[in-house]
């Protein structure tokens, strides 16, 4: 009889799961790498935040000891005319800057969107204001806004037969002048985000719409804008927060003048804290600004989710 060959069974290889010890070790390594950044955040961000919250409930007296005043600092903010005007100016500046930068950013993104080789230079040149230091940009615009005949903008207006404008020197135009510079600086950032959003739009939709005889405006309204809706929500949140927390441009251009016509919440908080030493009221103003920013972010997210649903 011929012996029968039995096929040897190879044991099935079961992938071994990492043990709890290995997983724990990986977690500890990750936290070890994160710990320097977390310590910096704790020391320079979170501890000052809680200290500011504490100071907002006290009358800060460095040499005599702090005196608890409760909500008096917040009542001062809500009833003081200077704070009311500063909050109103901050809201106007935030709304104007947000609307202007979003509209111009979308317009420029639609104009320079495409695969042409020369467009990389145009995009880079348009994005330069974003990477430039805010203080340097504000100083250049302050020189351009010179109210005399020799000012750059007034010289250009003179070619068109327009009389010299006061710009920053007038109570009626100071806030609008700051808004114009803020829109100029915020537009390139919004433009680049819009360009990134336009890349994800399906091109076949444009082709189908063109075949059906849809005009450029209809394609923009029914294809481009709905596709960019998530981008709009993101940019609206960022631009609004940027407008509420404006400081450097106002401080360099007008320092809140003339006669407080361009005073915003950040510059007023700075003056109260570092010039008048009213640290408790300044801390309360900072908490109010933080609460307004948080409320704005939450409202935008809620509206976005409702619209998506």
C-alpha cells in the first residue's frame, strides 16, 4: 500500500494586538512631546485668563490690597458712555470689515481662479498684505491718509478734482478710514480661502449648466455660492472675530481719536489697564470681549448646523 500523504496544517496567524502596556507607553510619549506646548499655554494663556476673571471682580490696588466689588466693574462697563461708544464702534468696524473683506475676497477669487501659469504671481502678490506686520501696514496707511494736499490719497483725489479729505483727522471719517485699511488687509486672506473652496466645485456642473443655457450669474448663484456655503461660515466667523478684536490698526492710526470717534473696546481696555491703572475695569472689559467672541462663534455654529440639517 502506498502511504497517504497528509497535508500539514499551518496554524492560522492571528495578528497580535498591542498590549495595554504598549498603548500606555505610546500615550505617555505623546503627552511628553505635547507637555512643553501645554505648559506654555498654561502659563501664558490659561492662568492669565483665570487671573483676569478674578481681577474683574475686584478693585485692584497694588499696594493696599485688592478690594472685592462683585459685579460693579461690569456695571461700570455697561453704563459708562465711553464703553458704550467703544462697543458700538467695535461692532460697526467688525460688520464693515467682515462684509467688505468677504465680498472683495470672493470677487478676486473668482477673477484669478484658474490653472493659468501666470496666476501664481498674481496670487502671491495679492497675499502679501496678510504676511506683512500689522504695525508696519498701519504706519504706511497713516502716511497715505495724510490730510493735507501732499498726502498720497489726497493727491490721487486731486487728479480727479476732489478736494482734500481729512480721513483720520475727522470724527466723521476716522472709523471709515480704519475700516478701509482693515478690508484691504483682510481681503487677500479671504480670497485664498475662497480659492481653496473653488477647487472642490465639480466642473461638470458648470458644463451642464452652460449646455442648458444658464448665464454666468445663474451659474454663480446656483452652483458656486451653494458649494462655497461652508467656506462662508468659516470666513464669517474668523472675520467677525478679527473685527471685534481689532487693536493695532486703531492704536497706530488714531489711538482712538479724534475725540474718541474711533475708540474701540481693545484700545479702551489698553488705556484703562496700562495708562490709568484701572486694572479691575480693564479686566472686566476683556471678559466682556471674550464673552462676545464666544457668543458669536456659538451662534454661527448653531446657524450653520440648522442650515445644514
